[in-house]
């Protein structure tokens, strides 16, 4: 029988207790999901919180898990597995802690560097952390007869860890802790675990180096300029002073100038699209006449302040999903917070269901961003809800941002026309001609819209925008799809996906 290969030894010292194994598998699996969800927030300012961004991050995370699991198992069969655990945890901790400064630093370099940094920030720690489970399983396999139970038990623990990481991050961490702090904190925790594992195995070499790397990464992540005054639940938020207007402030969300506020003069409107929306309101409702209004999206509360100042006694409600934006408005405006305005932290779509029938004169939609659009506010069902809430002569005014061929804007206009009998579109003439992208203002009502009067009012403000209505607007809209809760490919319609 000398030609036969010897059977592998049935027993080998595990070198790792059952509880220690469970904690390592649970924690490493949870950490992978924490990194994935935090990466979505970290990358949203640059790529948008779109279906494509989610798909990319999830795909990269799954690729990292697959590669790490395979490589970890292959290596554990060829190298003493006990020596692998601490380096896997320590290096992954360094990578996680360095992620904020690397990603934000690469964003200033260019899109190519940003994409590379974003990819590595998910692949590297994800693969290293995913390699922990097969290494631990190798250490716990003391007999071939218990392979199934060991693998099944630890795999189940890893899945529970992944669920816990998802739930804790989504429901607790993101709403209470800045993204950079989440990643740096996780990196430090992984390093501490690495040190404990090394010490337990009496193999402490390299701990000092790993500690220095993570410490420097955490320091860099906190000191590197991010452009944020505050990291809110949804945005990197900053408030910039206007050097040309002492009382002017600009609310910047994710690097984009989102709203402009003059702290002393609520009738001063800096942005052209806001001037266009105010022109629509002025044409439909004479100044001095109180109105009932609902605003989807708070921004800097520019239009609610304008309505309160020009129409004393008006009642406005505002739905804003990001409590950090509301808190920034309260700090920014202080005693100048608009009278008669109730700002609520809530999802705008859920708020629509609570609006009373025929209870409003005006609905202002300003929740669509340049790189991210809440698709559930763009559908036929959402617009139906707004239509029910408006009086017969009520007005819906919405700001839409699109680029290139304007596929999303065309679809949104057509969807709006399914609900409201009268629709007009206001924009810079180059945008209407299809030569450029930017802001477009949709005006809709069941009653006739006085487009000529709106154009005159915009001209009086010095705004050289044009308008489309009737057959011209139908031609402009073309065969664009109607968006519904069942079919709303908003992310694909937005450039470049809709090009």
C-alpha cells in the first residue's frame, strides 16, 4: 500500500476557541456591510445616490466577498492559518480608516482617480475581511466528521453578522455619526482586534506599524479638507458667505450650490430658476394675498421666506427628508425663520398621502438634484396625490434638473400632463432648443396657465427665459415614457445613462 497517499490527519490543534471564532466571523462579516453602506454615502456626492451607484457598490462588495473567501480558503490550506488572522484584520483596518481621506483626496484629482479610489476602497477591505471566515473555519476543523456542522455554524454566524452590520449602520450609525467617523472608528476597532489576536497567539510583530498606519489614516481623514461644515444623514453640507453681498449665504449640498439666502431681504432671489418660480407665483397670486402652500424640499427655505414676506398671513408646510438641512436652516436664519412656515422632517412622498383634498393653493417641488433624483416623487401616483391636494385653480411648480438630451425632463413633463390639463415649461432658450442642460421649471394646473403673463414677469426681473406650452410642448416631449410606481427608470433617463 506504499503507493497510496496518506489520509490527512483527523485531528489538529484548533488554536482558536469556539467563542473567539464566532466573534471573529460575526465581526468581520458585519464590517463588510458597514463598509458597503458607508461607501454609498461617501460616494454619493460624486456619483449620485442612484440605482447605478447602488448597483456598482453592491457588485463590488459581492466581488470582494467572493474573491476574499476563495483566496482566504486557498491560503489557509497552504499557510499556517493562525498567522493570517491578525494581518487580515490589521491591514483591512488601515484600509478602512484611510478610505475617507483617499476618496475625498482623489475627487480633487479627477474622475479616473476617483473611480479607482472608490473601487479599491470597497474591494480591498471587503476581500481581506471576507478572508477571515475561511481561515477561522480552517482553525476550527478538528475532525473531518464535523466539517458540515463547523462550516454551517460559522457560515450562519457570518450571515447574522452581515445582517447586524446592515441594520446597525442603516438605522443607527448613519443617522447619528458622520461617515468619516464611522469608517475611522471601524478601522481602529479592527486594529484593536488585530492586536488582541496577535497577543493571544504570541505573535506581536508588526502591530506597532499597523497601529501607526491606522492612526495616520484616522488623523488624515479628520484633518483633510472635505468641503463640509456638517455631514448630515444625506449630504455633505456647507454654508458659504457671499463675498459680494455681506448678508448673502449659499447652502452647498454635496459640492453643488443648492440655495441662496439673503438673511435680511427674503425677496432677493439669486438663482434664475428661483426667480422663474417666483414669477409664476406672482402671476397667479397677487402679492399681499395670503395663500396655502406646500413645499417638497427645504433647501435654504428661499421660496417659503419669499411667500411669507410678500403674502403675510400665508401658511406653508415644508417636507424635508434631511434633518441636518433643517437644523442648518434654523442656525442660518435664526429670528428670520419665515412666519407661518411649518418645516417637517419627513419623506415627501409619505407627506403627500397626508395632504387634505383641495387644501392647497400652491405646491412647490424642489427636491430633484443634479446627480440624484428621488424617483418616487416623479411618478404618476405622486403627481395624482398633489393634484388631489390642490384647489381647482391651484398651481404646481417644480424645478427639474437634467442634462444632454433631457430624457428625464421630457418624461417628467409628459407624466405631469397626465394629471394636469394645463402644463407649461420654462427654461433658458438654449435648454428648450436642446442645445444645453440645466434647470427647467414645470408649471401645471387644472386651470389655464397665463404663459404670456409669466414671460412678462420674468422679463421684468431681467430673466431672459422662454416657455413652451400646448402643441409646442407636446412636440418637445415626443414619445417620452410616463413614469409610474411600477416603471420609473429615472436613473437611466438621466445623462449619461439616458444618452
